[in-house]
C-alpha cells in the first residue's frame, strides 16, 4: 500500500484558453496566476488488488468523507489517459479522499485544483516508490492537462503560461512558470464576488467545442497569442494600467465568444454587469489599480494590488457586497503552487 497527500490551488486566467484541439491541445496560449487559499486537498492511497495487471484501475472516491461514485467516470477517463506514463496504475485499487476549501459552483475552477492535486499525488508515488527518481513537475503538469486543460497551470505557483507562444516560449503539452515578474505584481489579490452560485447553463466542455465552427475563432486565437506575449512584457515592466486593460478585454472577449457561438449562450447575469459598472466607476473616481476578470461563469474576480487593498476593503466592498449571494466574497491572492502535505 502506498499513500501520499497533496494540496493544489486553483488559478485564474488573465489570457483565456477557450477552444481546443484533440488531446487537450489549446487553440491559443493562456496565462494565469495561481491562488493560495482556494485549493483542493487530496490523499491518494494505492492498494494492490486482485484484478490483473492489464485491467484499468478501480476507484473509491470520497469527497469530504462522503463516498462519491458519481465522480468516478471523470477520474477513470483521466487515469486511462495517463496509463502509458504510469503503467503501474494498471490493476490497482485507488482510494481518493479529496476536499476543497471553496464551495462548488463558486466561479473557482475546482477541476483545475482537483486534477492538479491528483496529478501531483500520482507523480509523487511514481517518483518515490515506482522508479526512484526526482519528482518531474512538467510531467505532473502534462498529466493534469489531460484531466482538465487549465489544471496544468495549477501545478506551478505565481504567473504561469500554457501553450506555445510566438516568442518561442511555452509548450502546448504542459505549463511553465513566467520567470520575469516586476515587484508590482508580486502581491496580487483576487476577491471573488459570488453573484450567482447556480449551475452553469453551458459547461466549459461544450463552450470549447462551440469554438470549432465559430465565425470569429481564427481572430480570437490570434488575439490570444498576441495577448500572451503582450502580457509577459507588461509583467516585466510592471505597468498596471496596461495589465488591467488587457485583462478586462480578455474577460469580455471570452464572454463575447459565448454570445456569438451557435447556439449563443450568456453566462453573465444582470448582477455581473452591475458589479462591472461599480468597479469602473470606482476606478474612475479613485484612479486606483483595480480591475476585473471573469471565468466561464457569472461571478466576478476583482483583481488588485496591495496599494489598493485598503480602499477595496473600506470603500469598494461596501458598494458591491450587497450584490453577492449571502454577501459572499471569497478573498484570495497569488500563491506559490502545490505542495506535499504531511
Ligand atoms: O480547463 P477548462 O476546460 O475548464 O477550461 C477553462 C476555461 C476558462 O476558465 C474560461 C479559461 C482559462 O484559461 O482558465
């Protein structure tokens, strides 16, 4: 019996991944930062079983101590995709005990942190017990990608790129950390306004597939490529106003792609627009570096630096908190990435 436990945080994309080819190859590069508090904690126990070496692994999945057989198909599909890399998984019984620090449907990607945590557990057991070699972060990232595209970015801390960009950096197969980041971006907050916690009307999987015959797809993929290179230059120079301009354009473009898909769909809610107006008004009157981004959902991510923290807490939150379900705001910030728990 072998066991390990990893904690992996979720991430928030500034340049968005939306549209993919077979085997989870992104149509354009993306760039995110990894969070701290919003994470998945996963314990993996591998048990010898009576099935043969050629069989798929069998699973027992517990979420917060409760058995969740409904999680099995997605995890099994993920394991099947990485069996070539980790052939020792064949014929084993895997007990997965997992939990998140954030609520389901909160606008924080639980698939990103969940798949990153599981991929780190598997790479750790591989390195420690099955081959006796150092932990390979890029392999953990590559596996996580096969579970959920954006999960590959959660294997690293700080700002992280996934997808090959025209400056010759990055890979479509795994994520890589962005090396040069100006001190202006070393502490960066993400306050998530929970405006709607309901189930999304269209899943990310369907959204990605609707980019296949999308009239604006080729332009969007070109823009995503350009914005990845532009964002790295911004991160290097520390230019906050250009950061916000690019981030908000990416968020609104993502939702514009949804609205112009066939069939079209809208994931923003009236409260999302109301909160955006409040943020824009606040920025105009205070001139503080505060902006927003959106994932594939209605909840708004308020992004700002340490310079704006006091003003956000004291002046902006009272103006937007009433829009949130049960006044819920999840307060997070950039973090160092996954780690092995004791
Ligand atoms: O990793 P997926 O398939 O859940 O897609 C994530 C897509 C966005 O969150 C909208 C953007 C991104 O790059 O994270």
